[in-house]
């Protein structure tokens, strides 16, 4: 009887894991990066090169199931035809533009004179745990949010859950921030909070003159835009599309486009337990894709009251988001299933 029960359990386990992809996490401490693969194929990496290179840890790059980069390469790895603006836009990150008067958003090694500071820096402090596995992998990391004098304002603990199938990649990010020894004010500000900088193909077509990189990564002024291969389009949960999504509220946003013949959608989902739910969207046609729950007044030109969220000393707040990169079309049911699975 025991043998029969064991056989049945083994068969059930096999059925559950059959067809699931193997996700593997590998930490290279010398290179200050944690790589994530799906069946041996690159998915993303958590990188923390330090403030002399990046003023925050990020996920970079991020690839689709078809192996295409959905994130911009510049300034880390310039690719031909990319915009060379906003050097602080790297991969996928989490920070804010006004934390006790400190600008964490715009800080970079190439910060321009238009940004006066004072600046805050987020410094990686450790990898707490890593779990590879069938269907899912998990990474838990810690970081400190430092003020201009390198004093800790916030302690961060972030859990990433990674999933991958034949036609999708998913990242769940759960970030808990703890105020250390004094209250921390997140002043109403447009620049936040979870964000990605998208590949050129996922920008929305534009006719404005810009500056781009050539094949050698050299800056080139372009008086007239070449929109060849530029196919991005935003779609919000409230039925708003294109540039009109900026400053509006929504439970989720879906960015669709085509990269090297692969139809992709990049779905970012807010969570009902987050402060300020449903979030406002700081999403721009030039490739900035951000959800900001803490800047209602500035994002609505004063139509909504200011948030000015205060985290008391010793207390914590948690933010949860899901990113889904789907290869192929993104029908309504797929979006509904992802939203339901994340928010229930």
C-alpha cells in the first residue's frame, strides 16, 4: 500500500512539474551581479556595481522569451539608434525623486546641472537568499538608502520572484522600506517609483528632433526622427492609450510592440495593498515606463491633493508590483488572469 501511495504521489509531482521551465540564479560576487536564466537562456540580472557606476541596484538587462532586449542598452551597453538621454534610466529600478529632500531618481555619474540635489544613493548591502527551481526562482536582497552625508535613511529588503515559460517572463517585486531613526517624508513628486527604460523598438513613434547613438555608441543629433521599427503603444486598465496615459490612474498598464519580428507586451500591475492604489502613471512615449503612487498632485497639475506620504521612524511600508513580458498577442483574458493571479 505504501508503495502504491508513493507511486501516486510521484506521478502527481511529475505531472505538476512536467513542462515547467528550469529557472536558475547564479551569484557572481566578483562581478557584483546575480544572473537569472530560464532553461539556460538569459532572462535578467540583478546588478549592484556600486555608486561609482550606478547610484542604485537595478535589474539589467531584461529579455523576452524570444531572446530580445526589452530594456535600453545605453548608457551601460549602447546599441545603434538609441536615445542618449536621462543617464539614470537603467533597466528596471525602484526609487523616488524627493525623500526627506533628497533626489534619488536623478542621481547618476553624469548628473546634469539642471538637477541641483541634494542627491540620495541606494547601496546594495547583501544577498539574503537565492532559490532556483522548476517554474519559479526567488532572490532576496537588501540595500540602504543613504542621504548626502552617507547616513542611512531607509533600510530596504526586496524579494524578486522570477517565472518563465515558453512564451512569457514574469518578475514579482516586493520591496519593504523601513525608516531608521527619524520620520521619512516622500514629498509629492512626479519622479518615481518603479520604472523601466524601454528599448527603442518599444518607444512610441515621434517626430521631434533628438540625439541618438551610432554603431560606435557616439552621440549623433538627428533633426528628423526615423521611426522605422518603432512600434510601442501604451494601453491602460481604464481604456486610455498612447501619450494620454501620462498622469492618469490605473490598476495596470500594458505596453505593446514588436522587436525583431517578435510581438511583445510588457504588462506592469499595481497591487491593491500598495499606498496610493490605483497608481498614477509616469509613462512617456520616449521609453520611460513608470508607476508612481506618491505624486498625485504634481501628476495631475494640482487637480488631486498632494500625497506627501510620511513613514514614521522605526516603521515599514511595502510596495508590490508584477511585470509580465509576453511573447505574441496579449488578449484580454491573459491580462485578466495575470491581474487576478497577482492581486487576489
